[in-house]
């Protein structure tokens, strides 16, 4: 089946499984090639493939021209993307949160316009976070939307701009002169937008998570996306972006198992005091690989379980608006996933070296990337805060923090 047939517009649907399998294979092959060539090249081919195949429309309803994936199907796709190329999967995170926002009722101003962009394969990144004295995850921004004699302009500096430099449009959070939070969607290459590729994290190195400068970036009135009003704490969108990180982690763990298997199969010798001469018959090495495999399976299972609960909240938001109880359940489920898998995942990423011998620690093997990527992902909303809230709920029936950032 041809790609064009599989994703024709309008009223489209998901590509056939063989098309998706081929797509993931191309992305994975490109990722491995870039690793072999030093790991310094960004995933440009992967981003191009995502646009061509309209992967960004995976959660857009079919009657709007999207794939129409269920929440569980979508998170299976994210896990697979995380396995193929964890940087590329991360680049798309904010885009998918915007896609959910566009379909929630009441609809955002000009939602139809941006839905068309998504349906046609366009990517909408986001720049929200700032390195300022404001509280992390709050709704106060140093970036300003200012009305000048020539019209509205954005002025500010954003950081953690994951995916922005690879996107076609940017959803920019800012503050009006009266302090109210607003947002606008502008072209990523508009005059005054400067993408500074200065992300120096220990992992997820090619996600473009550095600085975005906004130097009097023009904003038309019809590009305003949020006007300082609210319909309640958007927990489902917050739970989506949190669970998304852990779907990538589940994919990384799958890749870790693949590398562990290759290590054992590729070993030609073992220690003099090993129980078996052949590494592939060594029960101790097999046990380690089996434990890594089990951790990867468990991570995928808990992500899918939380995705089911999140799906109820997201669907309700599309039909009748935010359902506080469903959103509470989704937020708790996403937090539980984070607390449950972080330590086993990091331990698994360190244990891969137990099956490889001294040769596995060569820099050229790049096996340390798994731990570094996982550690970077898990540093979003540190686990100690999540665990404390979950414990407070269990013991005292406490409420969730009044923030969708949770």
C-alpha cells in the first residue's frame, strides 16, 4: 500500500502497519548511522520523515484529517519512536500537547486554522519555560506581548525550547502589560525569532532544548491563541506531556535490551572463572539480560495502563469540556508511572555494562547514552516531588497541586 493512499486527505486515517513499520525502520537506521558517525548530527532526516508521513496528526481526529489514534495506540507509537530515536520522539512532545489543546472544547480562537496545519503535516513547537526567578511551572513570564505603534510584538528569552528549531510554528507563552498570561502561535522562522542551539544537557543532546530569543517578533491579532482566560487547571494536557516523557523512557529501555543482547551475542571470550566458556550460555549473563527485558516490559505496561486513564480525560475534554475527576485520575496515574519506573530504569541502564566486559565501556560503543538520556528525561519534574504528593494523597486525602505542570 502506498503512503499517499494511506494518508490521503481529507478524513484521513493512520497509515497501514507496514508503512509505519517501514517509517520506524528508517528513523532507527538513521539514528544508528548518526551514532556510528560520532553522534553529532541532529535528526534532520527523521524530522523530514515525520512531516512527510504526517506523524504529527496521529492524535488528530479522522474527521479533521488526522490518523485518529486512540490514546493507547498513540502511546504505543511514542514508545516505538523512543526506541527508534529518543531525540526525535522528544522533539514532538510539545506539538502533541498543542494538538490536544486544539481539539478541546470550548475551541481556542482560530483553532480550525492550526488544525489544518497539523492535518497537512506541519509541526507546532512551543517555547514556554524561562530561566528566571519565577517559580518553575508557574504562569508568570518575563517574556512580554507588547502593543506598539506598529502592532503586537513579542520580547523575551526562552529556554528548554525542545523541538522549537525543528518546528514550522511556535506556541509562545508570554505576559501582557497587565500581567495576564497569553499565548500566540507564530511562524518559527519569523523575523526576530532566533534559535540558539546551546543545549548542553548530558542527554537528549539533539532535541534543540536551548535558548529561543524573541526580538520584537511581530504578532497578528489572528495569531493570538490564548487570551488570558482559563477554563480550569488543564490536568489532562499536563498529564500527557509528563506521561509522554516516560513513554520515551520505555522506548529507550527497549533499545537497551537490544544492545544488551547484541553485546552478549558479540562476545567471543569470557573470564577464566565464568561458569561457561560461551557468553551466550553463561547463566549469569542471561539472567542480567532477562532482568533488563523484564524492566523494559514493565515500563511499557505501566505507560499503557496510564494511557487508558488519560484517554478518558482527553476524550471528555473533546466532547463536553474538562472533567475534573477524570483529569485528577489521569494526573495521578501519570505521576505513579514516573515514581514506579525511574529507579528500575536507571539501574537497568547501568547494568548493561555487566554483560559486556571492559570493551563495553569504550566511548565509541556509546552505551552510556541510555543512562544519560533516561536521567535527562527523569529530571523533568523531579520524582521526589511526585512521590511526596502521592503519599499525601494516600495518607491524608490531599488535593493535587493547583497546577497543570504536575
